[in-house]
C-alpha cells in the first residue's frame, strides 16, 4: 500500500484528524518520506478534519442504506447506535464502495465485537 494511503487510513480515523496530521509533521508515528511530509505541510488541519467528517458521514449513510439491521438499531436507539458506529468507524478501515459492502464489514465487525 502506498505511503499516502497508509497515512490517510490512519489519520482520517483518528480521534482528532487535524492533530494526527500535526503529529505526522512533527515526526510522530510511522516515519514518512520527506516528500510526503512536505506535501502534508500544505494541508489545512481544519480542512483535514472536515474531510474526515465527510468520510465518516458517507460511511454512515452507506451502512444505513445497506443494512436493515443497522437501520433498525439506529431507529431504536440513535445515541447508542452513534456510539457503536463511532467504534466501528475507528476500528474498521474504510474499504467499501457499495452499501452492501459496508453492511458486510459492519456485520463481520459486530460478530467479533463484544
């Protein structure tokens, strides 16, 4: 996996993506090439946070469209489902394109998550 993709997979799922970006620029975490660090220095931390929110929003929508079980959980307890989804989004790398694929990732994660 290319260096940029590895960085984005981790940083966009961080509790604070802007801080993950800043940490990478300070040399914290896995080492990054000089070229990537130079490019990341031009990224606005707040814009990066917004990008992370958009990625999470799209995953949330994709999951609810693909999983009747997730939709049921959301309807029954929106707050509880939001906490569950937050854990899922943090622990599972975004790799789905279709709602059904997101639903499968969620189902597998739920099966192994207490």
